[in-house]
């Protein structure tokens, strides 16, 4: 019987912004799978979510830059040279290099050599999280070892990867899962009937995000000492659209009482703080930085509105279905976001939230003003959103689907 030990390849681990992956890893462990994690990068976040401490899988780090660990890479090369799979993998690299003539491509091959040479005893499967760089390493390692592999594709990796690269990985992997209908449609089209692609929403660990039964405040922005609290959680990066959100806040009527809180780190944080000052919002905006999950949950419960102005960036990067929207909705928080990617799969406008076009500060300001002034609308949308989450986004459904896919492979190998 094939080993139930799975090597999981990740871009970085642990990461605050990828709790959905950690939640899945924990779910697979609890379902009886033995996991070993290999990450391409070491952690950079100062904090970590409690779920990471519950995962038992050992973590190994591949060389992030080959020149920093030349002896390890050289040993791995000589260990892999006698293997029949070395030449298959080298042939794939030779085909990829003309289309992606970068050091990054060579780095992924070098990381795959290390993974193949340091292969854990009795491991019988490879699984990649993200179909861009982690899947490149996984595909080469699969060829080097003669091991089957599968992949979880998410958002940026689907939309910023070249068609030829995605098609090659889809045909090489035994199966691929992805977490939004829009991502599924793109991968299914590229697979062209030659690969197995499945839609599998990440969902939410509803035990960690239990129902919030307390009554929310009914203020409507008319009293300066009772401002309506608008919350957003997310990294300060271009695809989150925080500049658009700040511009929308600046368009709100001057006599409307509100405050805005942002939770998260990110490369654009200082630029956004400067923009808030330029727009005259400094006294109404609070920047909380990265917080632990328990603190984030408290903020969901104390806020009145959740806002996220997702966009598609110039290079095609975008969110899939942001997990923070699912989290906020699970706490009966009225949500406003944009109609891109997987967001409409959670939020139906005027039913479970408000949806507006991306890159449109005026439309976002109008939606925010409507929610600020109408606590009854906030309550109705929040209640409906929570029902949608608890009925359709329980992460155990995704774990069950993955369990079935893996176990199908074990049965086929017997």
C-alpha cells in the first residue's frame, strides 16, 4: 500500500496572511494524514496564529537562494544525478528556460534537487500550495523522484502565471484544486480536458469563529460621540485597494460620524498613512498593524461595517475569495466589497452584502454612507451573510473533499 505520508511544498511558512493553508494542514492531520512541510522561504512575520502551534508536521526549509548554501545544493545534485528521473526533470527545465529565462527558474530546479535528495523516509506523495513557484519546485521534484503530485491553486498564482506554465503543471499533476469559481474556470479551460481540476472552497473553521450573539449598536452616524466603526483587515498591498478605500472615506459627508480601523502589515503601509494625512483623514483612521487571530476576532465583533476594495492590478494579480471577508461575515458584520474574482460567490448585493465596481471611490463612498446611516440594513445584511457562511463555507467540507482525493490515490495504488 502507498504511504499516507505527504510532503507539502509551501512558499513560506508560517505566514499570518495564509491561515487558510494552516487550517487545511491541521484538518488533514486530524483526518489521519502524516504531513511533512517544505517551505521555500523562512517566516518573516513577527506573530503567528495559534493554529500553527497545533500543527504537528515538521518543517524543513529549502535554500531560499542557492548561492547561500552551495554545498547543500552540490550534494543534492550529485545525489540526484544517478537517478533516472534526473534527465526527465532536466528535459523539463530545458523546455521551460527559453520561455522563462530567469534566475528564478534555475533556483526552483535547485530547490527541487534539494527536496529530492533530502526526501523523507516513506513519503509517498507530493502536494504543492500555490501553482506558481511552489508547484514549479514540486513538479521538478516529482520527476526527479518518480513521485506523483497534486496542487492547491489559489489567487495570484493563477492569474499571474503564464498559460503555458499553468497548462504544463495541470497536465503533470494528478489533480488540482482551487478555491473560487473564477479560478476554476480559468484552470479548467487551460486543462482542456486533459487534467483533473476541482472546485474546493477553503471555508472557515467555525469552531474558532463561533456565532456572535450580542446585539450590535444602532448608531447611524448622526452623533459625533457615537461614530460608526468601519473595519478592514488585510495586507497593505496594491490588490487590496486601500488607496481607493481611503479616497472613498474622504468623500463621505463631513457631518457623518465614523471611524476607520485597519489591521495588517504590508509594503504600502507608510504610503497609505501619508495618503490618509493628505486626504485629511488622520484623526479618523487608526492603523493597528498585524494582530493575533483572537484580537482580530474581537475587532470583527466590535465593528459595525467591514470594507475591502479588492482590485485587479496591472500584472493581473488579484484576490480569490479573501478569507477575511468570510471571517467578517461569520460574525454578522455587514460587508461591502468589489465585484471581482470570488467575492460575488460570498456576497450577493443587497442580500448578503453590498458589491460595487472596483476602482470607484464614489460608488464605494455611496455604499459606505448607506450602511453608516442605516443600522437596520447593516443587521439584515450581517444576518444573511452569517447564514451564507455557516451553510456553505464550513472548512470541514473542503477537508473531506481533499481526504477523498488522497484516499482515491491510495486505493488505486493498492
